[in-house]
């Protein structure tokens, strides 16, 4: 069975819903408050598991009320928790999220135990990292930890370069697949990335060392290119009315990883289109992990694409 390993963050989402996002210094009346499991690494792990992926999580949670709850949450979803460690004297990471009626969001994260995930944790999990068919990492945990894991991995290395930062050049040299959204791509390329210059952005990112680059573009779908076939491709997604866009990028990444290992004979545009489909489903529901589809097979349709 193909093994998907996720090394990354676990956080608890404290989400408020309001008519619109607040301006600086402004106080708004909200309409609802929820508490749920989140964090980019955990979200991607859960998205992959819900789609039938055989998933292992490597992370740290705090010794507060959320740590053991999160570990049990993973277990309930069939995720291997051998390397989900409860860390003493530190809180579980949290994310403070505000969602507007249009589905847009603002997020502030406090890393907590995520900041304690170190090289020693990578070495203790070296066997599953080395044997993974795909390793998923992000940038909500220490950079040097992710770099150490990428150096160990012998399979595909999928980097979701979020939150955005520029100083990841060494990491990109080990990267099989780079997945970023438009703001993250803009920071890495010094372009104001949109569909009009996406081809230039893809070329710049491929030149940094990645084998495949995917830029997600919200309701416009995604664009991608690779060193083997540098001709850029734009894959479309179906239009929907968004309810909550929080975690949609993580749904895409988790789905992408699962489909890459489960459907290796399919063309990349179909796999990217299917990942867009999963992300699109997620934005039609409130919440992050709760919005991800379970046992969903998106390959009963052909996804529209064009060459850029």
C-alpha cells in the first residue's frame, strides 16, 4: 500500500464568522463562533486520509486539553499517530480565523508546539520518511526540520510553500513538486502573479530547482508546468458560490498527493483537475477538515484544460 507521510503543523482553529472582514482597529459583531481541528500539515493529512490515502503524521502537539484530543482525532480517521508527540510545557498551536459572508478569510497563527518540531524528530521517523512514496511538508514548522526531511526522503517531495517566505532556495533544490497560491508565487518570483503572467512565474519557479510547479488560482483553477514538459497548462474548476475558503489549499494538496500515488497512470492535468474538484467541494461548506469529502472519486469526469 502506497505510503503518504505528512510532516507539519497541527493547530486548533478558533473561527468567527462575520458579514465582512474587519478593517484595522475596527470591531465587528460576528454571527457565529466555532472551534475545530486545523493546521496546514494536519489539514493536508486529513484530506489525504479521507480520500483513502494510507497516511502517517509527524508532528508535535501541546500538553493541554487539545493535544490528546488531536491525537485521538487522527486515530479516528485511520491516520498513523506513532510520531504524533505530546510536548510538555507548551501549548498546542492555534489559528485565529475570521470568515466573511463572501467566504474570504483572515488568519493569525501562534505556532506553540509546532515550533518544537526538530531534526531529532525527523531522525526518529527516518524509516517512514525514507520509505514514503510521497512526503508532504509546509512552512508552519521550522525550516531546518523540513529541509532535513527532504534530504532523507527517497520518494516524491511535495512542498506547499505556505506561509509565504523567500528564503527557501536550498529547500527547492530537493523539491519534486512545489505547490503555491498566487501571493506565495508572487513573493518567490517578484511578480504580481495572475493568469496573465502565470507562464513566466512557472518558468521562474522551475529555474529554482523544482521538478514540477503548480500554482493554485482560487476559482480560476490551477496552472502547472514541469521540467520534462515546460509547456504551461491551465486546468479549470467548476464555479460555485463559496461559503468558507479556509483550508481549500490544504484540501488541494492532500488530494493531489493521494491521487498522485493512487492513479499514477493518469495524466497530470486530470490529477490536478481532480484536486481542484476536491478543493471546490471544500469551499461550499463551513470549516476546514469538516468540509473535506470522504471516499470521493472525482475521476468520473474529464477536466477542462488549455495550454497557456
